[in-house]
């Protein structure tokens, strides 16, 4: 059973993140390589998210689905693709 937005946001807050919100991207959305100044997390609720770290020695794409937690370290350059159904996830910053 899918968890509610409220429960998912409470879970992300319990991990120590103060700025928590739910975000939805449309089908095949793409975020070009970028960085965040602090650790961020993504708890997937619906759809798929594929992430890659282009500065890694051997960059590879990794895909995650509902229930997955994806953490991105502060200042780690990454790029993200959403699946064909789009993606809804809770972000913690």
C-alpha cells in the first residue's frame, strides 16, 4: 500500500531534515548536472528516478522506484532523469 504524503514527509523529517516537501516531475523530465550546498535526500513515492554522478571516475546511471531513498552528498554534481510515468518524491534538505 502506498504511504500518504503526510507520513512520507514525517519520515523524512525523522531523518534530520528541516526543509521537507513533496515534488512531482512530469514524464521524462531531466535535470542537467548540478549541485546542492547541503546533503539532500529523496524518498520516492511514485514512478522512477535515474541518477548519475558525471564527475565519478566511471559514471553510471542507477534507477530507483517507489520506497527507495536516494541521498546526494553536499556539492556532489549529479544529473537526474524521470521515468516515462513521471515521478513523485519527498525531498529533504
